[in-house]
């Protein structure tokens, strides 16, 4: 085992000893209480199967066969989730073939950051994760289920489903993805046209055609953002079946994998001899495996918050120092847009998850000795699924990259580290992803341009006032202030300034997610400005130093001068009403800082308090 990975894992285990023990005790209590149909009264049970057909009703009465609960994020507005419409029927058919039953336990909301980007609805995006977690718990609260299948793909949805499912960790849980859409317009060409539009060199019709050619059908967007990082994480943490992450939707193999997940859920309940509850699958080693896989692929920075919240839901305490130390030890093995030109379909064809696991296991940076929904040991995830006629089989996956420009070996990685750095200094703590940032752009020392709204950058850009070296500080964007929206409207303008030869960077207490690219961006800065963080004391023209090589994030102003300054106060009330934002006031008051998961849950549970 790589000594750094081993050491980080051990300190997480030690740090989490009491909270993990408390969580497992709760799960054992839930298991002992027989939280299934056996404990329901006749009236409860009659309500639970009133709408079932005769055969399913009889099976549910007998209590001897598994009943699988389906929690789905289906809606037909999201391309990634539209394929999930067909899954419940496939699952019920597969469960029936096993002599078991499946019921649709509940739906959870699923919003698309692509639709809400730059819009008021984006300010609900992060909080939708906690809403999804609670909705998952509501769906499972009927006590009717022996196992759970979670159907979801994108951004906050998968973390929310997993956080909610961990409250029912005494049950086996398998995640069932829908897969990426087929490849459309290349991501690099899409980025080029977006930048041309920002410069006024192409019109809106050209921009819309570009976007439509990129996002053109059912399935996940093909760039390597949070949605596809989710799929990689679920597989690395052992809650997917092997090789399921990047199989395109509406194909025979995808349908076969969906049925196989249902069949496996029936096999691993407490009713049989191969019980694999979620609370035993998601442990400290699984969390480390997820972080390692994320770092090795240059995945979404959103997961520097989501993984922390997921871990806390399982009684495990993780922080950004763990991410940073693991990043130093884990080689970068993939080039997937925005860290390269390939999309996830190209990654899948070049060897995909099976090859990635083979390389990481051979380097000793993944824990092999873990429990997964497929069985004991992560080595089985070096296999990939195929159809042999109508039969689903797993074969040994590739041991060498089929495209070394997309998937590298541990002997010749794209970089010696994972590209995620912890940023710290008198401005606070934040994170930066440098896997897509060229070395010559990683150190910027320049005057601050202070904004309170991402929309204020465009007029400055168009007026020519940004034709210089600068560090754009966008503050009052944190979870307590306005829900921590994505700030991707900044990217085309900052990218253009960088292309014109200026030294530019971004510092913010907001988010940039997995699509963050070539401009150095210190994000998730905490404490946030709204809660008195040093960002609130920055003034236009102050020198700021961002060094992504050393992790330095410093406001170069004398401490005595800073002590005299009153922190700026922003009126963010306009972000607290409209588009449903008034309903989330409680979450804004309860939410923790970014390094604690930006989470509003668990506050009344001392054993898991964030």
C-alpha cells in the first residue's frame, strides 16, 4: 500500500473512531428491530401492498422474499435522467424472476445545473442535495423494503441519494446509473464558440446551435464534470456493479445491467446468506478509494464538499488536508475534458473504469480489501461487462491503454499528482484544481477586482476595464449568503483575458464545479464573506497572491491596516426571495462551511454533528 494513502486512511479511522462507532451502533439497532414488513401491523401492511398484483401481494404477505425499494430521480427534462423512466419496469421484471418483488418507494427532485446556470434557480442547486437526502429518507420510511436501488446520475442528486440511503445503512443499496449520451460536438469546439460569443464575434444563433449540437440526446453530458464524477465515485466506492458507469442509455447492455442490479439486490439482503448492508460498504477505506479515483482523473471540485458530507453521513470525518495529502500521492491518469480533449465515451473506449482500477490497484493507491455490492475485493472491478447472446457476463478488462493520450499508466502518468491543491493563507482556506491549468498560469500576483455578483463581470469586460493583470474576487456567494451557486458565467471572460496575455485568476467563496478549466480559480473559500471571512475585507486594487504550486492564498495588505478595516456588508436579500428561494431560509441558517460539507443536515445528532 502506498504509505501516504495508508497514513491518511489510518488518521481518518482514528479521527472517526467515535462517530463511526455511533453510526454503526444505530445501524445495528435498526437491523435488530427488524425494520421490515414483519414489524408492520396488518393495517400498515395492507396499505403497503394494496395496489400490488396478486402474486406480488402474496409474496409480500409471506415475508420470506425480498422487496426492493426503488428511489428514482427521474424526470424527462433532464437528459441524464430521462432514460430512468423505463428502469422501474425492468427492475420489477428482474425481481419477479428472482421470486421477489420491487416497489417504487419514491421520487426525489432532480434539477439541472446546465439549465439553471447563471439563473436564480442555481441558488437552490447545492441545497437540493440535502433536500434529495431527506426525500430519500421519506421514500424509505415506510419500512417495507429489504434492499434499495437508487436511480440517479447528476450533480447534487447522487450525493443526496447516498446521504439519504446511509440513514438506512442497515439495508443493501445499489446505485443504478443511466449512462452518458453519445458523443456530439466536441467539448473543445463548444468552449471555443462560447468564448467567441463572449467576445461578440458570433451571434446567439451560433451559440445555441453549438450548445444543441453538444447536448443532443438522452444521457449524461459527456464532459467530465460533477455528473460523471458521481458515476466514477459510486463505482470506486463499491455501490455500482462493475463497469456500469459509462454504458450509453437505451442499449441492450444498459438494460441488462439494470436488471442485474435488481437481481443482485435480491441476493444480498438479510433474508439470504450474503448480507451486504450499505453501512459496511461505505466505510473509511471506501471513502479514501473514492477520493483517490476522483484525484487520479481530475474530477469535480464539488466533491471536496460532497464526499465530506457523504462521509459524515456514515460517521466518517474527512477534511481538505486529507484531499491535499492524497492528491500529492496519486498520479493523474486521465485527460478528459476540461482536463483534455476527450469525452467520457472516449475514456470508456480507451479502457475506462476497468483499466483505471487496474492501474491504481497496481500502484497501491486503492484499498483492494473492501466490501462492495458485487462481493469482497475491488479487484473484480478490473473486469468489464459484455453480452454473450442474451447473457450478461464480466470479462477481464484491458491492462494497457487503448489511447495513451486519454488514459495513462502509473509508470508514465500525465502528472505526478492529482492536481487538487489546498489553498490557505490570510484569506482563508479553499481548493483549486490545476489539472487543466498550464504551469505558466498557476502563479498570479495582481490587484483585486472585487465583485458581489458574477453578472457584474460582463460590463467591466466589455468596457475594457479588465485589460490588465487582475485577480477577480467574487464574494458573498457562499452557502450561508446565497446558497453557493456555480459561477461559470465568469469563465469565458476570464479565459479571453488569459488568452490576451494577461495574468488573471479567480478567488471566490462560491463554486465552479467539475467544469472549471484553464483559469486558476481558488474556490469554496471559507470562512465565507457573509460570515465574516477575510474576503469581506478585500478592497479594489489590493494586491492578492495566488500560488497554486505552493497553495498560498494571501491578501498582501499589512495586518495593522486589515485590522482597521470594517468588513464589507452586502445586501443579498434579492437572493432570498423568488424562484422558491424563500423556502430555503432555514437551510441557509443551518448550513456549515464548505470544508465541513456545506451541509444543513445532522445538526441535531451529536454523534454526527458537522
